[in-house]
């Protein structure tokens, strides 16, 4: 793979699905950069084109096949120009469907599962030569040991926030979900490797680290003392890395919110007051049928403990409507839970039957029309609370980490501690800074704010004691606004 060509070979990667796919796409680009591949944003310019796919719902998986249909034309066009285009399918559809993908879409040269990205240089070379390469094994070696790190320049070009996978896979087996099959058993990366990756990112100017995992709070990686650490211990260690101003982690399971982690939300300034904690349903019968391993009361108790530790914490969640057998009353239990918690934001989905999962075989499927109707009602409640949460921040003073240029000239976009996007008139030089901003209004998808203090260069954690003491309690405002439903 080291032959000299007249133009650098180009790589185009398209990510679907969750944040781990975004992270994995970067790792794929990094490992192929070592072989001389340069990333392009134009698919018709590519020599290797990777679709990093998602299998979570039927729609997500089907999207891949319509995209592959379009790629047939692209491949023919490249051939007419005397170039060859290697098409690879990676991610969770690759893992779930393997060879079947090539049978259904012969345009595909390579199918590679998430555990084999470190083998990409070899796989791509073989696929370019022979076509029809499939690698969906769960290998014995740790792929993270063989994946390449990007240069500081590439890291800088990716922005001031970065994902770091610390945990992968899932042992929970919710009855609707494909993840335990596509990502395999739970695996935790050791502390030393995570710290090294975070130090490298921080050295290149990254200010916010978002730890990711399918069940990130089940992380229990080996510490330098040879013992398994908790996620709380890891967060404290990472907060000590010079340059790291903010930490977040996602996605968590309610069962794995231990006391130390909850306490860290009250005690660790770099840990942002925001948590995505999927609940899926507000009905105990549905939660049991989903094999969620927690009931409604246990979820509410976790939220109450988090709010006791950190009163202003912004809660977000995931919901599924129309799980097999869900009755109108059970759905109303979900609506009531949304009102009870007052989520700052949430994602909601119609139940999608996934082959190979236990719930797919249930006979009492909810009709599509009913799912559509329930989804609209749920989203209206979620939007109501999100708007109330955002409105409650107007007039407040808070810290914003500036990430990129804004929508209009002279504007910069940043994020509040609660993960809201904030548009502020500010010079481009504020990128990477955590600055004090007064929130002046709300827009459709973001807040507006005005800079209060000049740029700080001390790298201090954003939510110091002073700002913590005037902690807002947007969820209470949201609850009040909802009339205490
Ligand atoms: N690991 C996380 C989320 C995994 S998938 C967790 O434990 O919750 C992200 C979200 O997709 C889930 O929270 C769920 O709301 C949704 N989802 C998963 N499988 C689904 C299915 N078969 N149909 C509809 N939504 C689904
Ligand atoms: Fe899927 Fe449940 Fe595992 Fe989340 S905890 S990844 S929803 S099986
Ligand atoms: Fe999708 Fe796989 Fe992520 S199924 S949500 S890409 S873990």
C-alpha cells in the first residue's frame, strides 16, 4: 500500500447513527491516513468510499441500501474516467448483515464490522484488488491498540470538543435492541490509554471531552493500580489533564448510576450539569417487557438523587412509543413521566421491529397509525418542556465554550453548560475559550447571548463555585410552567 501515485488517494466517509460512529469514522480516516489516504468531502472525488452504518431502526438500515443504489452510478462514472472506486460498508449494518449486503448490493467491495477497523489498510487493499471482502469477526486483539492517532493539525481541524470511546458493547439485552448483537459484549478501555488519548487531544487544543460508550456508566477499566476504576474516578483523573475545561459522558443506563458518579456531579466543576439518561417508557409493565432492569420509581429516584447533588442538572432521555402491547394508558404513563421530570430535551422513536430481537416476535404489535399519533403527542410534551427549560435560562449569566463560527457574520456559536447551543456576537478568536455570557433570548434551535467578560486564558474550569451558587433550576421552572401536571 505504499506505491507512489500522481495524486493522493482520497477517502470519503459518511456516518449514520450514534456518536460512536462519528468517533469510529475518524479512527478509520486516521488509520487510512497512515497509508497515504487524504479525506475528501466530495464523494465523486473518492477512491475509497465508506458508509459507516446504523442498524438501530429499520429506516436507518434501509437508508444504506438506497445510498448504495446511488453509488452504483458513481462507481460507473469513476470507471469511465479510468479510476476505480472501492465501496465499503462499515458499522452496525455491516456487523448484522455481513455477506448479505454484497448479495443485495453487488456495488459493495468490502463489508467490515466495528471491531475490525484496525485491519482496514489490509482489507481495503484486498477489496480494491479482488472485491467481495467480508470481515465481521470479533477478533481477539484490542483494535484500540492498533488504531492510529491523528496529527495535531487534523485534531485541531476537528474542533474544540472531541469524543473519546471509553466503553463499547452492551450486556443489557433490552428486548427491542440490536446493539448487544452488533457491538458485542461490554468492553472497558484501560485508564492509561484513555488518559493518553485525552492528553493528546488537549495538547492540540481540545477543551471539552465527551466520553462515549453504549453503556458508558458501566465502564470499569483497569486503573494504574491494576484494579478496576469507576467512571467517577476516571472523570476526576481526566479533569486534572491540563487544558481540559469540560467533561460529559454518554449514553448512560439508569441501573449503572452509582453513588460516586452522582456525587461527582455535585463536586467536580469540570463535569457539566447535563445528563442523557434513556428511560424508554413510563410504564412499569412496558419497562419489564423491555427488560430494562429498572422500573419507573427507580428511574425517578436516580433523577432525584442527581438533582440533590446538582440542582441545575439538565436531564435528557430517549423514548420508544408503540412497543408491542403498549396500551393507551401505558402510553399516558410515559407522558406523565415526561411532565414529572421536565426533561430539557429528549429523543423519541416509534418502535421498530428488529430481526433477531425478542420483541420482534411479539404478536401484539401496535399499528403504525397509532405509533404515529402517540409519537406526535409525546413530541409535543417534550417540546413544551424543552422550550420552558430554554426560556428559564433567558436573563441568566453563564459560561459558554465557543466552538465555531455562527449563523451570521460576526457571530460565534458555543454551548452552555446545559448543552444548549448559544449564538453570540464575538470575534473568531474566542474559539476554544470559555467565556461569561448573558443569555438574552431564545430562537428555534439555539439561544442568543451577549459576551460579558473579556477572553480568559487561564484554562480554568467553567463552573466555579460562584456560578454554581447561583445555580438555576430550569426543571423547576419547566414544571411550574406545565401547571404541575
Ligand atoms: N445504549 C443506550 C441507547 C442505545 S440506542 C441505552 O441504553 O439506552 C439509542 C436509542 O434508540 C435507544 O435509547 C432507544 O430509545 C432507541 N431504540 C433502540 N432500539 C430501538 C427500536 N428497535 N425501535 C425504536 N427505537 C429504538
Ligand atoms: Fe440497547 Fe438496552 Fe443495551 Fe441500550 S442498554 S444499548 S437500549 S440493549
Ligand atoms: Fe446505530 Fe450501532 Fe450506534 S446500531 S446507534 S450505529 S451502536
